[in-house]
């Protein structure tokens, strides 16, 4: 899947679309240069769950937790989800992830958005979806690839949303 994003608003909207398809959880690796829009995309994912607060890159804290976000599954029925936003750019050694209890963040229902995943190699679970965001002209090119059956199902669902 590829999509051209014409600025910040399009990047947030793309993240929101992804969030609406990932409600049952996913591990998403985010690749792109500094300033490419990875955190902006994460803001969109969080908007899909009604989060309207500030979203900043957890460059120094490594992870920002957004727990018990509520979304409507059917009229008058709500479900909660936890979204964990990781930024491993400043990670000195992948083993540091073990000390921070990285495994506690990954369960079947959590959404884990991981910037700079290559820095955590060997300590992170496999990605369900690989998202790449690159500058292109005045905008960005978003490319997504399903790496697991779960990831492929999420991307198939996105195609259905776009067709509607």
C-alpha cells in the first residue's frame, strides 16, 4: 500500500485511518528520517481512539503510554485499548529495553508504534506492519507492508475503508 501525503493534515488523517483498522492491536514499525512525520502519523493513530491531547516523540523517555483509550465498537458498546508509542532513536544499547520491561508492553490487544525499531533489534517482537514515511516533493510518501497475517488483514481492511 502506498499513499502520497500532502502535509501534516494528510499524515494525521492517514494515521487515524490506520488506527481505525488496528483496534484489535498491532505492532507497527515506523521507518523514516528525522522529521519525516512518524510522530505526526502516531498522533493520527491516537486520534482514532478519541485522544485529543498533545503527542510528542518520546525521544528521551523511550515510551509514552496512552492506556485505556475508549472507542465505540457498536452503538452503546465501548471497548478500551492501550497505545504505546516508542522512540528508540536515543537508545544506547538494545539490552536497555530489557531493563525497562519492554515485554510488558506487548500483548495481543495493545497497539505498539515503534520509531527507529532497528535500534531495538533482538529485543522487539516482529512487526505486524512496516510503515515507511519519506519526504517526496512538498509532501511525504507513506508505504505500508503487512508482515504477518494480522498485518495483512489490517491493510486489507484499510483498502475497504478507502473504497467506501
